[in-house]
C-alpha cells in the first residue's frame, strides 16, 4: 500500500492550492483520512480529518479557510486551501487508516511542500 501526495507549490498570500493524496495497493477499505503539516523547526500538527462517512474536523488555525474532502471510489483525499497565509508554509502530509487482507494499519504519504510567499 502506498499514499502519494500531490499539489504543493509556491503561492502568494491570499491565494489557493488544492492538495490530493491517492492510496494505492491491495486495499479492502479506508477509514479516517487526515492531513498534517510540519513547518521548519516545528512539530508535525494535525490540519484536518475526514471519516469514512464524510464527517470532518479542522484545526482552529485553518477553520473557514481549508476544506477536506474525499472520493472513496478513487481512494483519494483532497485539501482545498484558500486564503493562504505565510504561516501556512509547511510540508503537508496525508495519513490514512487502511485495511488490507492482513491488517488495519496507518500509512503516511511522502509529503508535499506548500510555500506561501510574495
């Protein structure tokens, strides 16, 4: 099983980006899918969570600006980021709890860098 994140890049303050994360492999099911981020010199922090039935939860610092969604048919989770601020600059990681024929396990994507700068 692999998670691959896409969509990072350089954007000006106030701009938008959409991150995607695709799970592939011998997957029987996916429960929670999350986005985390880690800024330089800081600890990794939870950004948003979406459950298998579509319930969402957000960190206070992104609420109202970011939207997490998922396409279960494509094993994909998205993070729409609007009104970006310089303090949103970080490597963004996706995380998913995935069931295979052998186990239920948490997997991490490789991270995608988001830089918010003028």
